[in-house]
C-alpha cells in the first residue's frame, strides 16, 4: 500500500514536470526568432516598427500574455497585435520573456538611388533604397514586374534570371512606393582595365574603372591590390601610398578577372600633384625661345597664376646671355622642357638625327635635365623625326599665329575665344606682344575656371599614356 501511493505521487509529479517543459519549450519557440515576418525585423530581443505600423506577433497559443510598459510608444492587445504609436522605444512582455520595440518615424518618400541599372544573368545585387523622413530600414515589400527576367527577395535583393528588362518595385507599410528599371544582360565573358600598366604619382589618385565584354554586365566588380603598402583601392579609385609596384585585380560576380600592374613613383619636377582632374585645363606651349627679356615676363605671369607651360627651346639660344638662367627658372617653377632642335635650321624630311640629339644635349648641359617632349620645326614630320625624337612628339590644337599677327589684344582674344578643356595652345615666347598677351589672357582663363598646365600635366590628368615617337595634338 505504501509502495502504491509512492508510485502514484511519482506519476503525478512527472506529469506536472512534463507540462512545465512543454510550456517552456513553446515560449522558447515563440521568442527565439530571427525573421522578417511580414517584412518586419524581429528577433528574440528586438523589433523595429514605423509610426502607424502594426505587427501580428506569430504566437499560436492563447496562453501567451502581452504587456507594453510604454503605451505612448507601442500598444499590444491580447491577440499579440503590436501598434507603433510614436517614435521611441518600449519594453513589451511576451509570455515570460521581454522584447524591446524600437519605433522610427514613418517614411515620407521612397526612391531608389539609381533609376536604371544593369546586372548579369545569375548576379545578385541589392539596389540602394533612399528612405526620406525616417531611419526605418525594414517593413518594405519588394516585387518584380517580370519574375521570369528578374527575381527579388523579401530583403530587396534582385537576381538576374534571363536576358531582358523588368522593374523592381518597393512599397512601404504606409503606402509609399518607388521603382527602378533593371536590365539583365549576359554574364561577362571577360573584363579589362583601361590599360594593363599604369604609373601613378604620389600625391595623386587615379580612377581606373574596368569594363566587361560587350553586351554583358557585372554590377558588382571587386577590385583589390596585392600590395596595400604601395597602393590601396577604394572601388575604382587607385590611391598610392609609397613608391613601389602593385598588381590590382578586378573580379566579376561570375569569376572573370583582369589585372593592372601599377608603378607608384615620385612625380617628376614638371608634374604638379595638386591639380584637380575634375576642372578644365589647357596646356600652354611656347616655341623658339628662350629669350630672356620676353620669356621672363611669361614666367612671371605663370608664377603669379599658379600656372605652368611647356617650352620648346631652340637649344643654341641657351648660349646667349640670360637665356640659360631663364631655362633654369623654368625648372624651378615646374615648367616642362621641350626640344625644338638645336638651331631651327631644318624642316620636315631635312631634319637630321643630329639636329635632335644636339638639342637634347645642349638643354641637358644648361639645365641638368633631358627634355621630355619634342616639337618639330614648323610642325612638319618625317620618319627620321619619329624614329629619333627620343620623346613624345607634341603639336597643337589652338594656333594663335602670334608670329604673324604681333598684336597682343588680337592674340589674347583668340585664345579666350577658342581655348577648350584639353587643348594645347601654340605660341612663341620670343615676341613682346606674345608675352603681353599672356599677361592678359592667363588671369582671365583662371577666372573662368581653367587650370594653366604644361603638356605632360595635361596628358597625365587626362589619363593619356604618351609614348616616344607618337604624335599628340590635344587631350580632349
């Protein structure tokens, strides 16, 4: 009898214990969540709502009780329906647990940051959604106008299904909406940088956006440097850190790659690192000098206006009084030295290798630097010139004819009327009227937003790679 009673008590205790376990397990199932039920962010400790938004907490048992400790922010009824009243936070009891509800202002407008974008087949991408008037980042419903072309999940990620176009749309709980056009193109077969090798000077940056094969798209392209102590990357921006070499790799979403070998170096004396590639610039170039009296006036004007120029010197003039000092001042001001042959005695096919090399040597003897560009006399070219220039060959896109019309006002007006971003302007620094024109039009060009540069600077900031023996007239 005693033993039977003991057994009965044990069975009853076990039943009670089992019931408690079931209740605890049930509450744990309710509370232990990390979902976007009905597009609202919920986990076991927090919920995010917008003012005026409702959320039906997913409980399947009437035994769970709810209580809000801040009804000015959130209310909750006996059925577990949460209602956001005002911005703030509130602690809400759910059964034996508690959850913090954060309430943000209701959105006032929605828009995608891009009205139209392209992705590749199989690519997954989240278009940036702009929410005005609120910091809310949940509670949005996304859809695709053509699921056969474009898929979209509850978080707003789109995925390219097949070639074509479709709209991705978003709707907020308070009735706002927005859409963007998504073009789904083929997966890339290849990718490449604008150039396979690049020199970047310390103190500057370069934008090197890779491109994919025609008719394809890769919205996400991952770009990395293998030597961040020399070169860092931020998207397509290449940022030099120290002198050296680095290899940059670009990779598409489907694994296609491209590489660019980058050399980081100190800029030569004639390339400034504080120019703005986003602002217009024109290159001034002067032939036939130096002539100490007039060239000095031009150098004064350049110095006063944070400008530079390329001087194509007739090298035998460097032996005349004051001219060598003028050339040295060009170097000290960061101007570019150019070769215009030794004595300007031959043109075109009559130019000899000695005309060029003697000019190089005389300029180096006078300044300590080899000229970095060449301009043929009269602008006439020949195979001999191309093969022996030992530098890029630079012509011009704006000819002032200052040698013909010795009129400072006319020269200045011509420059101001014709100069455009990327132009190379031809003048001669041996004429007084040319120097006077420079004094007038350079400050005016600066006032109009132009940067006054030399040819090497223009090429560098326009991302042109000049090569010896190749001919350049402008960098538009």
